[in-house]
């Protein structure tokens, strides 16, 4: 029995949806389907064959198979193609179509169906499941469409808000970052400008004292000859061109007054001299005609104030009459000299302060209303009106810097306060504040508001715009909306850093009299520079993109709906016919058991696409562009007759990489190869591969290049230049000698066979003699040079580049090639040289081996010296390592919150004994595990150290570097840095071990707490930095034998080590490193632990002291001995367990510094030989100087073997037994063993080379 029903007419519309059942619909023969309707459908399918194929594919993937028409075979083919397609582009289409197909669409019924065809009501009743499913799916599709539109709208709104917020916050961040950078520039510029101006005044003050001494004159009865000329030179040459006046004040007692006034009148010729010099001075922007000096009406004979002579028996302790002045004021009505400045209400206190403290006093503003003299006149305003610089308002603030003239000034290169110093006068420089604020910011930066305030109740405001400063007026005039960004520092904090950078070494500045503070704020101008319409623009763009996407989706949805109406119509008709032919039970079984979707079997041809034949070069180019070739195709390979191949290798890379962490090695290679790749893309060079530190590339393929040789040579030149710049830049982070790496380049031109070597990882390869020859050009070349073959040279000559070539002096013997003629090539290109010049403090390294206290004190009195470029690079690297560890220390404090502040503050200045050995601890207590640090640990890279801390760290490291003796071939600052690099490498293995740990506590226990305490890590690197400070180049035994003072201080034990600790610690204790000390250790507990770690680590480098060695062996036995460890497993006390962990940590720290001190023996052979030769040179130098009994040559060969057998290799084995160094311990042991064996083979010849090099050049060695 066949159940039939009619289709409901109310669903007869284009938007009606239907479903073909959850299990799909059955394909029925075409002769059962309504003929009239199917013919029309077939025509439509033929017209849109491609789109139907895609639609059928989508239907199949949704679980419904739809076919009906006379062209069913064609439909099956299309379906097969769609279902079996695996190309990448098909996946996206399929997934998009599935979203539209899953719901299905109900086709409309035409009139013929209603009249009694196969699709009429006679087949389906209104309650038939097919129609019910169709109606249900129709509602689901409508709901899905509404949800999708809502999601798109909501997404558009959210994304727009996110874009606007992100861009707006980025602008705010840029604004605040720019303000911080500008503030730092201002602070640095103020300090530097003040230093330079004080240095200029200091030079003139010393000249005055020197002149008086030469003429046997005493103050105040002295006059500097040609004062105006010298003062004009100071203004013009020595950074005081903006000074309003340079003026001398003398100190005259009541008893000296009459004699002084007579002396002044007799020696007033300098006034006319100053007027004449001023007339010729071209530095004044405003010219005023000054009449010749008329002494009769100048009122200068008597000491005066406010146009009246000062009464005798003046109540002040002394008079301070003005004397020599430049430039001069018009003489009529104005005192040319003898102005009693001490009576001035603002100048008087400053003069008295100078007399009391012997320091430089920066006075208050002297041209504001509160600084007028009695009667309302202000002499300084007269000067300002005549000598106001260009672009400066005459009403802008003026200060007088009062510089004391000491009677001991000529005793050195700069003025210093000595116990017997006396202030005999004052040299005053009157300067516009504006002069300190010029040329601070780049031209494009504007709107930095600077508010100056002093303790004399004065304040004023400037706005800095690029190179110029704009006077806003007195008082604090900043915009209050930016109060949250306020940055305030005193002059002392800003860093009048003369003693640190060597720009000014004169008298200190008094920071108690009229102290100035500098506050910086951004302005609306600065904010507007960083505020753009980008947030709105980008938000509109994002919104437009989403709207366009939504419209596109809805349009596509509509198209899919229209196309699938025909498919669903056919499916419903098929279901209706099946229902009319079979009983309901059979129909249901048929629908439930219908196959999913049969895939076509003849889709291969259509998938081929493209042309039947492709040339090999075309196929090769396709591979290079598209990737993996098919294994079923022919091999892709061809001959390219005109190419140029380059091999570029890093000279010294193997030795360099042996002392670095793997991450550092890859950092260098990634940066270098990335730069090379960018140059290759720009030059049109094709990169082949990288093999270790070798870079291989080719020109002339896959596309021919006429000038392939020229292009390759230019590429080589660019790579070499970029490599040198990168290595120089990366040295501060990758360590010493990175900047010494050089590139060795070889180039050859000729034919190559190029092709794709297929397999699991297909690769593009070059084959042929050209490749081999290019490799030989590189291996026989010289570092930092480009060597080319005769073939490449001929091509360069043809390209008229003969001037690039320079024949190599000798023929090159290449492996497998014999002797070859080669050339050095230097492509001409004007390249601006990049130099780095940094002035840093360098402590004198000429300290003798006296007592540590004397050595430290003597270092303070020595003049600073400029450090070498190599030392500066090493200083920068040490600073980088220490800064990273300091950030970790700060990060730990942040994570622990206020927990550490409960303990007492660090007492750095408590008295200590000279005998450091007494402080060596058997067990150093490290912090126990703290989950707060593990859970809340911030990324140290986000920690920003205070500028003063970074500045003090640089000063300290530079000071330490200068205490190393450059004359020592081995025990010098490069050695200390090399030890520091090894320490950092071993610490990195502890902090990042090879094992996996589920919990932080497990890592803490495995590393004995070292990984959880950045202070311990900092102490290790710090110890490496200072461990050989002030080393004299001879061993402790020689110092004891010579009975030196320093050996007496330390009772002949660990002399050099204790001396190094004391000198370094005394330097760290200097007041100028206060903030650095506070950052290192905040509590007394931290300071104690830091001191113990440094003492133990540095003293561990003394491997000759028997008592220390015995104590270390005992500690090792207690900590790592198997017998003792097994007997202690029964310990139940947590304190005993913690002590055991701390004991192991102490041993590990000592072994880190011990191994690092001799790490060259456990590194690459070249590294070992370099430092071995330096050590030999140092010991032989001591022998030549008479500070060693035996010539080290006699025992050097056997001594090294014994050193390896009895110290180095056992030490490397202990590193392995510690169990915390991972593969580094194996690496050190392997290198030590290999170096020992290599030395046994080559040592005698190497020693002979030492003898030939040094014993024939004794004089040069001594120099």
C-alpha cells in the first residue's frame, strides 16, 4: 500500500524551506519523476554546471544525497568531484557551503504539481513527516539567520570598541613614554650644562690665584692682568656665551678698608680695558655705546651700597666689594666696582654660605621684584637689558652662581677643597636660566613644561619646544590636569655628575642654600601631538569591514537559498514518489538505510588542471613558489649555466659559541641570517641554505640575471657591513668578543645543476664544481674580506668593475683544485662609519699592593682616566648582566610584598675587620621556598630600574674595571669578564635545568634554593667581576716572599683575594653608590647574606691555600658524600634538612666561581690556548722583572698536564656530581679531557712558540 498526500499550497513560495529527512532522501529513477518539471531543472543545471557541482558537494557533506533528472550521470560526476576533491582551496568553499546547507530549503510547488502530478497533493498529506520536517527546518533556518545577524552586529560593536580603546590607549602610552623620555633628556642636559659652566668658571678662578702667586700678591690686593680678555674668552669658548656678567668679589676686613680703597683707585685701569674689549666683543646681541671710563664721577672710590658709601665699622664681619667685572655697564651714575654685595638681601646669605662651606652656591633669582635693592633699583636688570641673548625675554629669571676662589686652587688640574684651603674671593657668573634649557629636545618634540622652585620661595615656569625654551612667567604655571604625571628631582638627584663622568672635577655644589627642585609636566601641546584621529578612523574601518562581511554573507546566503530551492524541490518530489510507491514502513526503512553519499571515481582528470607539458625550469620555479612536488612526477632538475655562488662563514664562531649558552648562539645566528635574508630579498639573491654558521646563496636562478656576479658581490659587501654592525650591537647582550667576530666570504661563478631533492623533507639543492669552488674560496679566504675566483673576476671586469679587484699576492692552494689565482674584491660604496664614544669614569689602575684601606683611599684621590674601547664594551656587557639580575631582585621584592620590610634596614657601614678570611662560612643560609614568589613572580623584563640606580651601576662597574692592571696579560678586566660569562652560563643552567618539574618547589629543592634567590645569582656574577681587583700579576706566595705591606695585613694568607674584596667593598661603600646598594640589599639580612656569598665565592678562587682547600673538601664530603648522605636520610628535623640544602648550595656556589676562574681550560681549544698564552706571558713577565725564581718555560708543558689531571678534570667531575648544571657539566668535562689530550700532543711545540715569541722580545713584554 502506498501512502500519498498533496503538498500544501500555502508553502508555494520561493522562500519556503523543506527537509529531506534526517537520514537523507533516496535517488529514484528519472522516469518516475514529473517529466515537465525535470526538463526545466536539467536545463538550469547545464547552464550552471560548476556552481551545481559545488552545491551538490555541499549537500553531500551535509548528509543528503540529491539527484533527479535525465542528466543524473552528469550530476553524479559533479558530486564525485566535489566529494573527492582534496585541494586546499576546496576546503574553504565546502565549509562555507555547509553552513547554508545543513538546514535545507523548501522548494515551491508549481501549478502542474497541484493538478495531479507526482509532486501533487495526492502523494503527500498535510501531516506527512516530510512536510513537517520541512516546516521545522524552515523555522530553524530563519532563527539561525536572525542569530547570525545578531552575532555579526554584536561582533561589529565589540570589535569597534576594542579597536578604539586599543588605539586610544596606545596613543596615551606613546604620550606618556614621550614625556618620560623628554624628562630624562632634560635632567641629563641640566646636569651636563651646569658641569660645563662650572668648569669654565673654575678655570678662570684658578687663573686668578695663579696670577697672584706669580706676582707675589695677596688677596684682596691683586688684579688679574687682561681680565676682560680672559673673561671674554671664557664666555666665547667655554660654554658661558650666555652669561650676563662675570664679576669678582673680594673679602676686605675693616682694617684693610682704607688700604683697599686706595689700592682700588690706583689699579682701576682694568675698567677702561674692559670697556675697550667689550666694544670688540661680537658675542653680544645688543650693542650699547659705552663712554670711556671717567673715574672722577663714577662713585667707585669708596665701598658703596645703594649709591651711598658704606659707613666705617660696618656691622658685617667683612666687606665684599665688587672688583674686576666683564662686561661693564655705562659708567655714568653706576658704581664700576666696590659694590658691597654682602649687604644685598639675596646675595649676602649666599656669599656668607660660600665663605663657610667653601662650596659653590647657586643663588636665588636676582631680577624678580623681591630681589630689588633698597630704593627699588636692580643693577642686574641694567646688565640684562644690555646683554640679553637672542630669543630671551629680559624679564626671564637670572641667577648668580657664586664660585669660591681658594688660595690652594693652582695645586691641581681642578680646584679641590683641602684642609688648609681659604676662601679669598668669589667669582660670580650671572646667567639667564634660559641658557640651561636650550637644545634639549629634538626639533619635532614640543610642550615639555618645566617648573623650577627653590627654598627661597621663588618659582618660575618654562615650556621647552625642540631646541628652544619659552618663558611662561614666574610662579608654577603648569596645567593641573597633568599632575598625575609630575616628575620632581632636586639638582642633586638630577645628577650634577661631575665626579662620575669626568666633565667637571671642581668644587662641589652646596645643596642646602636655596635648593632648587625641577618638576616636569606635559602640556596640552604635547598631548595634542600624540592625539590623532586614528582611533576614530580605524574604528570606522573595522566597522566597515564587518558590515561589508555581513552584507557579503547575507548576499551569499541568499544566492545559496535560491540555488538550493531546486535541489530541495527535487528531494521532496522524490520522497513523494517513494511514498506513493511503497508502504509507509518500507518507505521509512528505505529512507533510514540509504547510503550516505557515493563519491565519484573519475575526478582525477579534472583535478589535473593546467597544461599537459611544463618545461623543467617552469616546474622548478613552481616548486620554489608553491612548495612540495608530487612524487609521481618526473624529478625537477636543470642546468643553469650562468650563476654566481657565495659561501659566507663566521670566522671564530666555533670557539665563540663554546663559551655561550645555546640561546645566545641562536640569538646571534637568527639576527645575522634574518639580516642576510632581507638583504638577499632586496638584492635579488636566492638563498639556498644555512649550514651551522655558513650561509649559502646564488644569483642567476631560477630567473637568469645578466649581472649576477656584480649583484652577488654587492650582496657580500652589504652582508659584511651588516654583520659587523650587528655583532657590535649585540656584544652588550651576548658577551665579550662578540664584536670581534668577522665574516669570511668566498664567491665563484659558473654553471650549476639545481633541482629538488624529493623525500620526506624536499629540499632545493645545488650541485656541481661551481659550488665546490665557491666553498674553497671561502675556506682559503681571510676574515672580513671577500675572495673571488678568476671566473668571477672576469665577469666583474666585463661589467667594468676592474677597480673593485685587487689580485691576491700569492696563489691559493685549494683542496681538490690545486693552486688558483684569486682576487680580493672591495665594491666601492660610501658608508658612514659607526663609532661609539662614551666617556666613563675610570679609576686609576696604578694602585700598589699596599693595605686595602690605603689602596681604596688612594684610588679616590687619583684623577679619572678614559677607558679603552675594549674595556668599555666589556663594561657594557657586565652592566647588562648585572642589570638583568637586579631586575630579578626587584621582581622578587614586588612578589613578596612588604614581607621583607619588617626586618631592619641594611647596615652597610658597620665596621669590618681587614681579615676577610675570618668571614668565610661553612654554610650560608639561603631563603627558604616561598610560594608567593613562585606564584606572583613578575616578568623581570617589565621591571624598570631607577635612572640613578643604572647610572650608579655604570659608575661602579667602570670604577672596578679601572682597578684592574692593564699591564697584566692574564689577570686583567677581560679575564674577569670571561669568568663572569662562565658564571652566567652555569647559573643559566641552574635556573633553567634540563629536567621537567611539575611544581616550583621541586625546582627550588633540586637547585638547593639558588634558582629562587636572585640575590645569590647577583652575588655570583658580582664576585666574578671583583675577584681579581688590583691583582699585581704575581701569585700570593711571591707577595709573601717579598714581604709586601699587603701580605702583612693579611698574615700571608689569600692575600690577593682578600685585597680584592676589601678594595671592591670600599668602592661600593662610597656615598655616590647609595641607591645602588639599596637596590641590591634592602634589609640587614640580605646585606649579611650578600657579604657572605661574596666572601666565600672570591676566597674560593684561592686554590693554593691548604686550610681553605681542606675546609672545602670537608664541606664537599658532608654535602655530597654517598656514605654521609645515606646516614643522614633519617633526619626528621626540617631545620637539619634546610641546613643540608644550604650546605650544598654553598658548595655549588664556590664550585661555580672555581670552575669559571679556570673555565678557559674547559672550553674550545682556541679559547684555552689564547688564555694559556696570556698566563704564560704574565708569569714570564714576572720572571723577567725578578719577581719569580724560575723561568715558567721549564715546567710549563708538564705543569699543564698535571693541572688537568689533578685539578681541572676532577673539578669538572665535581660539577657533574653536583647534579644541577645539566649538560654544561658534561660539556666542561668533555672539553677538559679533549684539551688535555690535545695539549699532550701539541704542548711542546706550543711552548716553543711561546719561547720564540716572548724571550726574544723581553723589552716589548716589559712595556
